[in-house]
């Protein structure tokens, strides 16, 4: 048996065209809008959207963690230090991580 979902415009209770998900200040919102209200929403945001930068598709309020950022640094270092066949994405070879850590290890001072 098929189920039909009916969207109701959250502003005025008429039939809605689609659900819009948007984020601001780390909070994600969702609203069902008619075509008319969707056009007004887009028109109202246009000045800010046109002046903004697009970002990657992370969930609202999330960013890559320190390990993800460090992987990018290690990958870039590896490409310039004899590891030409590294994949653009995915896990790094353990030997590369060891080489990077060794190259960036702080010398230990031993007092005699």
C-alpha cells in the first residue's frame, strides 16, 4: 500500500511545494514552503547568498576533526617527500605517518 505525504506551508497553512533545510549560527532549521513562499525565501537570502562562499557538505555546525586536518597535512607532506602515489582521499599508509612523525619530531635534549 502506498503512502502519500502532504506538505503544509508552515507560514499560512496552504499546500507546500517542498521542505527547505537551512542553517544559521550552528543551528539547522527546516520549513515547508509553497512555491510563492519559497521564491520569497530565496529572494530574501539572495544578497547574502551571492556575497557568501560555498562550503563543503558537512552537517551544519560540524567541521573536520583534528585527525582529518592532520591527515591533509601529512598527505601534502608525503606528496612532496617521495610519496607520489598517495590517494587523494582515504586512509594514509602507516609508514607515511611514521615518516612524517619522525621528520617532525622535536629533538630530545639530554643533559650529561
